[in-house]
C-alpha cells in the first residue's frame, strides 16, 4: 500500500512538472504566494499553518505551481499534585510536567488554480486542487522515573481542495483568502513483527482557513 501511495505521489509531481515545463515555454507571469492560517486535522490538535507557493500563469483562467506548507503544534501534559495557602491568603499550586508533545506536518504538492468571472476589476473568485506527498513527525518526551524520548515518522499521499477570493491591491499584488479541505491520511509500518504486515495510520483530514498575499512577476 505504501509503495502505491509513493508511486501515485511521484506520478502527480511528474505530471505537474510536465505542465510547468510547457507553461515556462510560453511568455507569461510567475507568481509567488505567502499564506498563513488555521488548520484543524482530525488526528491532531488544531494549530497554525504557513505556506509558500511558486507558480506560472497559463492564461487568464488557469495557474499551475508547486507549494510547501508547514504545520506545528506543541502540547504539554501536566498534573496538579498539591495546593497550599499562605498566611496572607495566596493560593499556590504545585504542577508536575508529565510530557511534551510536538507535531510537525510538512506537505509538498502541486496545485492548479482556476479563476472564475471577476465581480469587478479588483475582486474575483478561484478554486484550487492539489496533489502531492505529506510527512508527519510526531515527537514525544516524557518525564519522571521511566522518562523516554520518541519520534514517529509517517507519510502518505496528499490531496486538497480549496476555494476563496482574490482582491487586487496593486498592479501585480493581490490579497487572497481561502477555505480548504485536506483529505490526507499518513501511515507508518510496524517493524519487527511476525505474521501479516501491520501499519499505523493517522487521519490528517480536516478543514482550514488561510489568508495571504500573491505577487505576480514577468519572466
């Protein structure tokens, strides 16, 4: 299953690179996009997500490009072990840290943007589709008598759909706002087990929202 996912991701990237090569052979604009927002995956706590994209304008209706995102979420597990009250009435709680958890998600993908009829010269709508490869790094650090540190790595095929608005703020710059749905699941194989193959899976699908800036440059 893992090999099939990797093959699909590679095929998607190769297909996109062929489209990009064809687009580069035509006089057009290149685009650079910066995005930041909030993402709530099912298999992890919600957090902030940041993105960087680079693409090419095929025509007035279609852009193609590549992008990378970064999601990070820190969580600390703590336990209240005691409480005391001083003579002057100050309440003090003793809190013990049990563990630190850090989730890092790093997807790399190709994206196609389809622009629809503008409301006016400055405002328009777009829909986007993305395919690629996603990696999850989950770090766990426990404390106490049996403390340990562990890193788990997962990966898988990524797909995403999004839609939003684009508002022109300059000759070659635009403000963008979008809602997106990520349908990704990542997995890792269980090592050292006899019998049938076993894998662990994390569902990273979920909804998110982002805003950002897009800049167009001639090339």
